[in-house]
């Protein structure tokens, strides 16, 4: 018998009574348990997203000089690095920031080695005579995103930010000892400093300049081992000099001599030891739902935030849990009474909760599929399928860990989505064993099982590989979206292959054990169902299975199917189905980003932020919020890509808003964010600022959902064009959060040195510049020593804060001439009023101005907003301003070929990532179809039959689009993944039908009868596998992101399965009836 069996039958025969089979099953189970326990849990997949900022100081240089002498040469050098995707530069007075963004997937270490090597090996791009500082490289990656943040706050105003900062910094040291921690940093607080507030009048009276104070501090804070003295039999070490160790030491420092008497520093300046002048503010506010988070006090309190990130590969849940426990242990010791600590971020907990929730869904989905088999085939058959699926999942979890995936939302959703297709092989094999056992109750199981497995083995192998062929090409999607979603095709493909092995190896052994003492159902029971299905399909298909009389009926069927496909495709065109990259997730946080006019003091920024916060506190779902003025909140993945960590100017700030758990509220986070947007933007607008409500993106983030990049031959012209494009943004309905990179005009004073006069008086311009800088900006001239401070305590010389508001106080400072005389700055300079320079931006070697926005309203999809704006700017006439001419050009995919030919706009943002993702997914879909075709050709040795088998693939659109319209869901990237998966899933049905027809025809059955018989007999396994896939998809239907995937599977499988059972037999008849007739009647043909 075994000699006549195919490979699947031989495998089943070899393992059905083999003692090693249960041991293999045990190994798979233990491997799955091991993987579940050891695989790190994270909320999002780990992606190699490496970027680095190269900071190049150029003190005193204008933005134009910085761009011309630093930014341009730097970007030309850095853009040549292998693996670099984009190079962005920002040129501001005195500083160039070059951001190097590597392609997704380039390993972090490899990228940074290339960057450091290039920067240091091309140091000669900067002339040493320019006065440009040494480039500083600050790399950033996904592991720099804090997973936990603790906000320290107090109701005791006396303590305020300085003491909170000291407590947080003491806590840093303790948390850093936790295994797996990477960076622990405190945000907020004024810093500890010994301030030397210069008294200009007293300094002038004693003949002391700011430069004298700086030199005295630097030269007096010196100590060195001088060697040793040998006296008798003892060596004595000699140390020369002592360090400054306290503010009192600074006060007693001699800074000059007058009338042979020493002048002490306390004689010419006020020395204080304590908090620095605040350059940033952090506040903690409570919301309407504060009590639900255990926050007893209500109000607004000074605060600092401590953010903790983890090392690569560390388990976020374990690190976060250990940090929480360590912090609790520090209360009452390092953290004193009266200092409250609120957990304002815990991605470890959310990752663990999400993983546990999805593992629970995985279990329920498995149980639901087993229940389906129980009702369809029986209790023992359901147990066999349940064990097979459990072993498949266990082995897949182990394979996922071995591949390097973590347990995150995407990898677990991949398994839940796969449940329905992982069970297919087991269901088909068990159902056929069940059918054979029913038809041949007297045949021993050890003889029957290999034949039953062999009958469906060929099509099952082919069907499994067609699903893999459809899914696997998606693993090669580029950009951020590819690696982000890669667990789906890879885990599902590995799971499909494992399920095939389990179906042929373990399932026959289980059937041998579970069914050997069971009386088979009588043939009549099986025949009754078959007769019903036979009668049903006979009534439907017989009118179409006649060569001549059925032609009209077949034509009507084809026209009806084409009409349904056309109507389904039209749904997105008429906007009954909205296209979007990804829908918003239901998070427990969102952010408000505030930009005040350039030159706004940090105190005013903090005031506006807290005014916005007061409104947010009235929102029922808000538990707490933290405002950050002059600094950035702990970044998330979105902030990493958008570089929010660089937002440290006085006019910049943001608010981190935390919501109650999603289980405790009826509104999703997106609804809440939309509801506050109008009030938040109005408060900012009323105070002269611009506020944007920023949600955590559901997938890979971009600079902004809608981005217009303006290129052209002249930067001033680009700025003017950007202003007009912004007007188009603002005048378009439902466009919100409009902003640009054009700085508003802000005042600037230039102290122009009278060169001839300064030369006559023997004063160098550099000395004048130095004195003014010391008075206004100050300088940390030297640190104090001693103590156990983790951070340096600098000694800073500066004018008092109250004397920094008037230029006259600067002009009263004196500078020493070459002959030793003191000359007031006012005698050497002229004060000129001007405006601050525009910050200059470049992208990929071209100057650019950005205009950004987002889409609100009913459609809530940036793509539609972008095309609405496009209607206004496409071909826009550029006139009415000097230097502007022609019309505005437009680009979608790449930068303009000739940006200097005229002013041109390039669309970016979500459009770019959507285009790249759907382009690559479309290519993956096409590759999958080609692979499926090749596999089917190899199996059936025909070029026509594979086309018939693949015919149901277009039928999936009839279910997918109406399903999205019915639920009011957007068609997203996950919906596309579902459609790609459907190509492989639905072909399985066709293969089972066609293979059965060929078997029946080979046994002599009439072609038409074989088609009806195939539909009747294979309807049950096809229906079971379809229901199993739909049941698996039901469990991800409630997830905002993967809702589209679920809808594609549920409705696509349902509609295409129903149509396949009729369309494929009829199509097979229409295409093959002549060939089959010639094969069945060779004598007639020869005659």
C-alpha cells in the first residue's frame, strides 16, 4: 500500500504508530512554554531606526555663514555614507545641526561606526581658521525612548523645582543599578550653581573687569601633585594649591590689588549658592479623573520628571516592574516626606498588559476554532485539532523568538490572525480521516489513515505553500512600515509550515489513538448531508453545466460577478470607504505641542502652557498632565522621529496628557484629542502662539501628517511661497494644526564696535565681545570641588538677572585697554536695532521651507486633505512679490529634478509613507500571485488550470470593500495585508475543488457530475476552514489598528468562499469541457 502513497501518506504511515511522535509533540510544547517565558515583552516591535545629530558650533557666525561654511560642506560629506537615507540641516546663528537619518534596518552599531569614521576622517572639511568648534555627534535610536517616567511634585512651594531636582538626581543613582537600564535622566529643575553676580559700579570703582574675575577664578582653582620629599626613612607627598570647595571660598578669592590692599571677590560681586536662574519649567497638574489614578491632591504643582530607558533586548515589562519596586523602597529615605511621585509613563506595564490580553485572545480564538470542529465533526476530532493547533502555536512562538522577534502587539496579532489559517491543515486532514472512517468503518485505522491523509495531502501541501507565497513577500516591504509589520508575514509563514508538519506527523498519531475504539458513524449519516449539499448545488449549477443551453446562464454569472467587483471598487472613489495609512490607536496619552513667537520668555511660555492645562484638567477622562516649558517631555517613538528632544528654546514647550485606562472610559483617545483641539488652539492663538494636539501614531511616525516642502532658486522667495501655501492650508476645510518653518520677525540689537576709536584706545574688538558675553550670557568659568555631588556645580559669573533687561547696564561695563586703563563699553560701540535672522533648513543637499498640517473632520485622513489643498496650490500663479515668477510646480515622489528652474512643491508626510508602503505591498501582492501561479503550474502541469484556480482572488474585493463600508471603517495598510493573505487562503478552496474533480474524472465519473460532486463533498472542509479563519479574525475586530485586517478576512473569506463553490466549478467546466471530453472519449475523437 505504502508504495502507492504520496509523500504525505508515507509520512502519516511512518509516524502514526511511531514512539517518537509523542516525544516530538512534547518537545514542541516545551519549546513554546520556554519562548513565552523568555521572550521580551514590548508594546511595539523593535526596529533599527538610527539617526544622529551632528552639532557644529560656529560662535558669532550668521545663519547664512553657518549654512555656507558648515552645513553645505558637512551634508556633502555625510550624504556619501552607505545606508544614509536623508540628511537634514538646520543653520541658525552660531550653530549648525546636521541630522543623518539611516535607512530602516541598518544596524545601530554599524550606522554609528560609519558616521564616526566619516566625521573624523573628513575633519578637514572645516578650515581651522574659521573658528568652528569640534563636531559633537549625538546618536538617537529606538532604545533612547524612555519606557518609564516618574514625575516628582510637591504642594510645598518652598521646595519648588530645585529641591525636587536634588531628590530626582539622588533617585537616578539608585534606579541606574537596575539590570537592563540604559539612561536615567531628570527633566526640569534650575540646576545647582554658585552665582557670581557682578556689581558694575563696584567693579568700576575698584578697577576690576569681567575678564579679571574670570581669570582670577580659573587661575586660583588649581592644584597639582608636586612630587615627594624624602626625609629620613619616610616619603612625604607634596600637593601644591587647593581647590575652591564652597561659596565662601569663592567670596574670599583675591581678584585684584588696590592701594596695596587686596580686593576680594565679595567686594565687587554678590556670591550665592543655590538654584540657577530657571531656563525651563516643569509643572504637574491634576485632571478630572485624578482620583481614579490614586492622586489625592488637586491643583497645579512644581515638578521635575525622571525618565528611564532600557538597554536593547531587555524586557520592558521586567525593567519597568523593577523600577517601580525600587522607587517604592526609596520612599521615606531618598524620597522625603512631602515629595509625591506619580508614574506618568509605564510602557512596560502597557506592553505586559497588551501581551497578556492578546495571549488571552489567542487562547479564546483557539478554543472557538476547536468548538467549531466539535460541532462539525465531534468531540474526539475537536480534541485532535485542539492539540494540533496548540502544538503549532507553541512551535511558532519558539520560532518567533529564535528569529529575534519580541512579544509585542504586532507579533501576537500575527498569531491571532494566523489561528484561522494555522488550523486549516489539521481540519482538512482530520475531516478527511473522519469521512473515510465513516465511509469504511470496517477498515483498520492504521490502513485507513495514510490513505485519507494521502488523498488531501497533495492539495494541502500546495495550499499551504500558496498561503506562504502570498504572505512572505510582504516581509520585504521597505521603509518604516516593512519592519514594523514584518512579524505578520514571517510569523504566519513559519506557522503555516509548522502546521503542515504537525498535520502530517502528529495528527495521524492522535487520530490513531483517539479514534481506534470509536464506532464509526454509519454511511447513511454522511450520505444524508452529502445528498442535501448535492441537491443544493445541483439545482444551482445544472443550468450552467450545458455546453449550449448553459452558455447564456454562464454569461449572466460572469456579468453579475464583474458588476459586483466594479461596484466594490467604486466604493473608495465615492468615499464610502476612506483610504488611510493606519487608523488612530486607542492610547492612554496624547500631547500638546506649543510654539510661541520667537523671543518669548520661558516664563510666558509656561504661563500659556498652564492655561491650556487648566482647560485639559476639565476633560472627564484626564487623570493628570505635565507641562514642559523651555524643554521637551520624555519622547516617544513619534518624538524620536520628529526630534522633539531638540525643542529647548524659551518659546517652545509641550504638555503630556495622561488619560484613564481605556477600560474605564467610553471615548477613544482620538475622540478626546479631537474634542480638545479647538479650545487648545484658541488659547494658544489668543496668546500669540500656535498649539498642535499630537497623538501617538498607530504605526511609523512622520514629520507631520501633511507636509509641503517648498524648493526654489532663492530662499527669500521660498519663504514667500511658503506663506502663500500656508494660506491655502488654512483656507481648506478640516485642515488643522497648520504651521511652517518660517520664523516670525523678532527684534535684535547689534553692538557695532567703532573700530578706529577702539584701535586708538588700544582695545581689541574680541575683548569687547567677551565682556558683553560674560555680562549677558554669563559663563561657567570653573567648578567647585569636594562633596559627593553627581553633577558638577559650576561657578558662573554674570550680571544679576534684574540688570539684564536694559542694554544700558551692558554698556556700563568696562574693558581694559593695552595700557591698563578701563574704558566703558558705551564709548566703543554703537547700538543698532535689527531683526533676528531666519533659521535656514536644508534636506538632501537642497534648501527647503516646510509647511505642515493635519486633517480633522469626518474623513480624518490626511491623504484627502492633501488633495483638497492640492486643488488650490497646483499651478498657483507666483506673482505680486519681487523675485517670484511663473507657476508653482508640483512633485509627489521625489525632490525636483531642477529646483533652481522655478519654485516647486513636493508633498511629503503620510502621503510619502503611504505611497511607499502601498507600492511595496502591491509589488509583494504581484510577486505572491506569480509564486502561487508557478506552484499551481508545477502541481497541475497546466498553464490554464492555475488561472482558473486563482480566479477567486478578485472575488475577495466583493467582500472586502462592502465590509469596510458596512462598518464605517477606513481601508488601511492592515486591510491591504488582509487582502494579500486572502490571495493564498482562498486559492486553497479552489485547489481542493479542482483536485477532487480531477480524481473523480480519473475514476470515470462524468465531468459535470464530478463538478457537482466536488462542490458537495468539499463544501464541508472548505466551509470549516473558512469559518475557522473568520473566527480567528473576529478576535482582532475590536482593535483600532488591526480592525481593517479583520474586516478584510471576515468579509473577503465569506463572500469569496460562497462564490468559489459555484464560480470555480462553472468556470472549470467552461474552460475545460472540450479537453475533458477528449480525454474521456478518445475513441470518438480518433474516429
